[in-house]
C-alpha cells in the first residue's frame, strides 16, 4: 500500500511520525474523510476550508492549496491502483517535545490514506437501516464548536457499546447530549421529517458541523423543503415520518427502524425509505456527478 506523506507518495510503512508529535502525545490534529466520484474528491473545497479553520484555531500552520491537495490525492490513488476511493486527510501538529506549548505548531505532518470505496448496496437505501439509541452521551466540544479532531475516544466508546448490544451489521448508534437532546450518530449526522419540515439537531448541541449535513440542508431548501435546526428529544424521532443519517461515504441513508436503549424496536413511517429522503439522495448524487464532470 502507498500513502501520502507531507506532499509525497511513499510506502505506507514509511509514512511515520515521531513519538514527540503532539498529534500522538496530546491528540493535537485534525482530519477529513470523504470519497471520490469519477476519481475526483467531492466537496474538497469545503473539507479543506473546515480543516484549515480548525488548524488556525489550534495554531497548526497548514497551508496546502486545494489544487495541490487534489493532485496529491490523485497520485496516492494511482499508487494504489484505485479509480475511486475512500480518502482520509490527516494533519498532525508535529514535534514539540514533552509539555504543553504556548506557540504555534510550525511544522505539522500531513498524511493521506486511501482504501477501496465500499458503498452500501443500493437495496439498503430502499429498505433502510436501524438506528439504536445509546447510553453513551455525546461529549462536549473542547472549544466553542466541535472539530474533527484526532481525539475520537467518545466515538470509540459508543461503537463498543453498539457492538456489545448485539446490533445487526449496518446499525448506527445514536448519542444524546447529557441534557437528553438528540445529537448525532457515531459516524453520521441525523435528520428527520416532522410535520413536513426537514429537521436536524443544531450545531449548538455540540455535534460536528458535517459537510454532507450542510449540503443536504442546502439541497432541501433549493428543492422547496422547509428546514429547521433545533433542540429535539427521542420522542421527536418516534413521531417522525422519515429519518435518515448523512455522511460523506454513505451519502443519505434512510432509517426505517428505531431501537431504544432497552432494545425495544419500532418501525419508522411505512417501514421503507420515504419520499423526501430518496428525493434528496437523488439530488445529492446528481450534484456529486456534476461536480466530478460526469
């Protein structure tokens, strides 16, 4: 396997960082995950904007330009013989010794990892998946808003809880805030339809301001849907006519079964993907194809 390492392409086992890198020592680093369509990363400009904003907040001097990153990703994909890929771009703070620094990180490490793109079977988008309520609460962001940081312990604890519950493959776990408000999935943002309105938890709940989440809100508004970002509870999901989750690789995944923390399940709507989710999924894919030049 080949990996991208500070703008170059090397054997994956050569893409190493120091034990004094503050990404390793203190979790000081950020990452973005996304997929390609027709070999081109979708919404790379938005992912890089979020990444750079986060780096500025953390004092990490990362300044690669979009076309430079795009070409670099293409080289890594070619090195692995991939026409399309799941891509992870990581920026780690770099070496700064032991102790907490007051100055900026001037020499971060940037790494690109790719793997074959594994998208859900198309039948899953029609049948939908299960969303299980977890007891693991969503932790609060370290700063004003949540960054897509290397500190992913909360998500891993949630994933372990989901696995221990015996949930079927493909089930997503849902975390609430400590106040009991709907937050987000382990690896996804949450949407539902209530009284004809497309709803999603507000960023103020401490969720990640997802790139796909934001694009779906834009597409919904352009399609004439009313949208709302707010504070909601589990009872709001139980009353929803449609539910779906969003993420860069899974796109929009309909949820057709809800399972509470005690393991009791109930059907969402008709028990199949709803019309709003399928319409927005089609618009999202159309947008992605157009962006790739297909």
